[in-house]
């Protein structure tokens, strides 16, 4: 049986902040490719392929695109750090899980450093 390739969220930092700013103004009930295209000034196909999957993976939206508790807390300055910490722990925990090659041996793909060095694993304040 083929192993699924482990993928880490790679949401551009400018998208992260633009979406958070928009969510702070008014949180949508459902995030669609059309909504993202408008907010991020991009094509719907690009939003569907490059942003929606990562928002789902970060649990900011569910599989149907609905915003939930994490989205509400993520936009709130008072809860932002705790949400980022939870995301970081979830994702960085994945980076420490060894991947297995076809022989069952551990295979270091280098992905663990890809996310560890991204903006989601850093905690700094930023004023919007």
C-alpha cells in the first residue's frame, strides 16, 4: 500500500495577515474560493488550490469551508497567541513524526524544516 506524502501548510504570510484582518472586520460563515479570490486579489482556481486546503489543514475552516471556533479565536487579539501556539504544536508535532519509506525505514524528506522555518512556528506580535 502506498504511503501518503506528508504535506505541511504553506500559506504565504501576506495571505495570513490579509485574511486575519478581513476576519477581524467580519467573519464569514463560509469561506469559498470566490471569497478568497476577492479578499486576496487572486484567481478563484488559485485560491482553491493554494489557500483553501491550508485553511482546512490549519482548522481555521472545516471541510465544507465553514468557520468555527478556531476561526473566531484566531481573529481575536486576546486569543491569537494561544491559537497560534495550538497550530504550531499540531503542525510541528507532525514534523517530528518520521516518515516511512517503502521498506518501512524512516525517510527524512526535509519537510520538517520547511514548516519549522515558516511564519506559523514563530510567535511575534504584529499590529494590523
